[in-house]
């Protein structure tokens, strides 16, 4: 299982998880829901308490991953398979252009 903290304007918005079964979940942080109920990550993911769940990485996060020649450079430099979308997201998107940033959560107990 891999996890990442998702920040919006330097506020912890929620946690993105890729399970060992390849299922993706995203849940907004309780404090974020209370303080920023209208500051959603994307129109397809409005702020809510329910967990978002999908078999593919959510389109919003896919859109943050580099493409083309930049994807090739990132993939080679970090030795990440271009099909490892969660790995690329965590490696490349800690300082994205815009309001969103991704911070990997290290799970040392696995």
C-alpha cells in the first residue's frame, strides 16, 4: 500500500491511497472539510466526508503527472515505470505548478 498527503494551498486536504489490490481511494481531511468546504480539488471531487474509490488513479491526479519527453526524463531519472502512475505522482508532484502538492507518506512497517 502506498499513501500520499494531498495539500491544497498548503493546507492538508486529504489522503490518497493505492491499495495492494490496485484500488485507489481519496478522502478529504476532517479539518479541511470543516474549514474549506468550498475549496475542492476538482469539480469531479467536491469536498465531502465520503471516500472516493476507483480502480484507476483519479483523473485529477493523472493530470498532474508529466507527459511526453518530461515523463521520459522523470521515468529514467527516478527509475519508475511510466505505467506506475502512483509512483510518478509521488516522485514528480511534490512541487507542482498551482495550488496542489503531493507528499508521500513513508510506511516503514510494510
